[in-house]
C-alpha cells in the first residue's frame, strides 16, 4: 500500500510539473526530438505529460527494474541494428 501511495504522489507531482512547464520547455524539446510523423498540430500535452509522469513515477518506485528494462531494450536495439547492417553488407543491391 505504501508503494502505491508513493507512486500516486510522484505521478501527481510529475504530471503537475510537466503540465506547468509544457509551453516553456517541454513542447519545444519534444518538437525538436520527435520525427515529423509523431508530431501533430493539436495540443499533445495531455498525451505526453501523463506518459512522462507514469515513466517518472515508476522510475522513482522501481528504479532497478526500470534500469534493467532500459538495458535489455538497448541490447535488443543494438543487436537488431547489428543484424540489419550485417544483412545489408551481404546483399547486392544491383
């Protein structure tokens, strides 16, 4: 029960901070980092702010699990990139 309460408090605080700083720093940062296909003309703060708040609260409550997940994702991406590069080097495009 305590972990749930800590998660809810962290979620609320992070969500409040994300919504408050959306126009100043968060929106220009995401617009610069996201590909054009993921950007929209509408106000995306009600999509990105809860997503950031969930990730932040989970990282506060369960940091080891989040780090292990990030490490596994990085290894899978690295292996996928390596396999694609290996396949492309062996394929004749002409």
